[in-house]
């Protein structure tokens, strides 16, 4: 027997109400995820210590209006059970059927001062059928300033038989004078686990079934709202009938599968522009909404970033343990700078997507920019380029092996020596004194002597190991060699390069390079602003223990 709440694929639909209306909670205990509020309300009803005005705040679909209706029944119930409405007495039935003493007002369409004055006039009259006359004002932040001023005095000292319940999604727009006259309750967004559990219970009552993975997709798309989740579940049942698979949910919502998101993210993180563009083409061919795809991809990169930063954090991501392990595996092999750069580019194009008549083009452009951040001169792009070289050794190895030209061309050594302005005289081709230990391919040392020659070799080694790190040190020179400590001097205008070399991953490249040339030698850095003679003067003033780096 098919459920009353399900639609049929052959076009024959049975008359029914929407799931979120048909299965709305009837008691406080049925409201999920808001125990911090329902416990207080039950205690107040049980002890008879009610407030004259309540303010329910929270995002859509979190239970504000539902809790207001339950409270209106509970305060009028003739036989409450532990603060809960019994649902059987005449008062409960009257409220549920629509009593004239429980008045619901939509402030979005009744926001004038005249509407509020009419409400105040009704408040002066005693209830017709119930114990309390309850006014539920939804979206109360939409009232005008004049309407708020008219409501103010009545809200502060209403008649004893009147109860006000105000509900809003934007409490920051309410005047402080209104908020101070109410008991405020903030409704929390529901977790994926809460939504999945409630969807399962509702679908069981409705005689329908959605696969667990499909329920999780719906819960994530609902973004913390139970009403949105039930509406999406209704949409899926209308599309696929009483039994819905994960693929049916993806088709109905226009979402992208986890596999497609993982393929696109992998292509972006490894710098494969062709694979990234093809992944986007597959999304388009499957008829997925590009806005939804970008939103899902941004959430996917958020998950990777949190996995990289926090490790296992299934509680933050509201995901299963299996999904968390997949995030951790990808994040382990990816560089944080690449993840950050990709996420920033995706969010940037997502915010401008509606401005383009052909949204596919800016997305493809962003994907290529993420994979090849060559023309972007920002710090984030530079870090992404460094990370890209470090995270794909397999792709970099053939390039270095097939092109040993990087060692042969002579332009590189002269560029290393060019910034050293204090020593214009450098007879490279005709050295005055022979140095048998000096390789032919390294440039002749300048006035820096052994330190200059050693650092020239190290820079050449850094160039071979990682050209992006060489970018930071190409204008530097070896200033001093004291025992096993080599001091490298940066030009005064290149403090940013000095800071870049102090990063752990870049410093490791330099350390490995000097270890290959001269083991057990340490590196220290300083800027050109502090010359040797100034350093000596400072030590005379402050003592020999002063160390300048």
C-alpha cells in the first residue's frame, strides 16, 4: 500500500498536505535540537510562572513558530502533563482547530501603526473561549518605528489575560526597548544528525523511504532548517515516488555527487587545468546547476581546510567517519596554501556569477587561474605556486631530468652577483690567486671571500632543488663565515624575501642545499642595513653578548 504523502511517477497524485505541515510537532518534547528552550518553557507552564512576552529568535525552520503554537496550547490546556499540552481537552482542540483567542499576525504584511492599534484594541477584551488570549507576531522586525512605539506600552504592561509571543529571524533590527520587555530565546541551527533523525521518523510515519546517503544530502542542503529539509524531502518524493535513492536526491536537488566534487578538487590541487575543465564539463553535461556546484565545491574546500588545520573534525563538518577519512587523506597530500588559494578564487567567482550571462566562462577562467597562478602577483598566488611545485614531485622530476640546461646557462651566476653594488671590481675571468678547490662553473668570490664563494655554490644548489625558493635568495650574498656559521645578507629593500626564507618549508630547502655542499654548516640571515662596522659599534655600546641577525 502506497503512503498518503507520496506522489506517483505516472502523474496521479493523492491529495495531501506538505510534510512540514502534516508532521509538525505537537508537544515540546517533539521539538528537536532546542532542549535549552523547551525545558524552560515546560517548567514555566508547570509552575505557573509565565512571562507576559516572549521573543523567539533564530534562522528559518528552527522551530520558532512551532514552539509558539505549542506554548499557546500549553498555557490554555485544562490538564497539562508535566508542562506539556495534553492534546485531548477542549482547549487544546480549540487551539488546534483555530480559536479566536489565539491570533497569528504576519508583521511583514501587517506592519503599519494602524495594524498594531487594532491589535492593542483586541488585547483589551477578555478571552472568548480560553484562559489566555495569545498574540503570535511573526517576523516582528518588519514592523515600522511608529508601530513599535505604539506596541511598546502594551507590551510592557499588558492585561493579565494576554500573552505576546514575538518571532524574528533578524533580532538585531528590533529596538532595544522591545527586546528588554521580553524573555528572549535564541533557537539554534539544527545539526545534520538531528535533521537526519527527524527525517527518518517523519518518512516512517508517511510510509516512505529515502536512502541514508540521500538523507544526508538533504540535511546538508537544508543548512540547519528542519522545514527546508522536509520541503526538500517532499520534492524528492514527488520526483521518485515512495522509495528514493541517493541518485534520485542528486537529480531532484540539482546537486553534484561526492565523487564529482573530489575529482574537481583533486584536479585543482594538483594543478591539472585540463582535468579541472573536463570535470566542469561533466557537471554541465549532467544538467547540474553551476551555482549549486560552486557552493558545494566551496563547502568541499572548507572541509579540506578544516581537515588540514584541525585533523579529524567530524563534529565541525557534520559528516560521517568515512567521509572524514576521505577528507583527511586528500588534505594530507595537499598544501594549505593551495587549498586557501583555491577556496578564495572559488568564493570570488561565486559572488559574481549572477553578473555573467554565460556563467561557465568565469568558472573555467577561475579553474585555470587556480591551476596556473603565474600571472597573479599576490602573496597568496606566490605561495600557491611554491606549494604546487612541492606537492607534485612526480610531475617535476621529468622536467628537471630532461632539461639539465638549468646548470649550463651562464646568465644565472651573473644575476647572483649583480646586486652586490659595493664591489664593482670583480675580475671573474682572471683571478689573481688560484683556488684549486673552486669548481669551474661557480662564479669567482668577491670581497666576501670564502663566504661569498660558499653561498654562490649553495644558491646554485637551491636553484636545482627548488626554483621558487631561489627566487627569495637570488639577490643575496654571503657576508661572513665564522667557523660553521654562514651569514647571508639580504638587500635592505627585500625584507619580504627575508621573511619568506624564514618560513619552515623554504628554510629546509636552504638547509638541505648547504648540507649537500658543506655539511654541519648553519645559516643565519640579516639585512644590508646593518653593516659589519655598525655591528661592532653596537657591540661596543651594548656588550659582546649582542647578537644581530
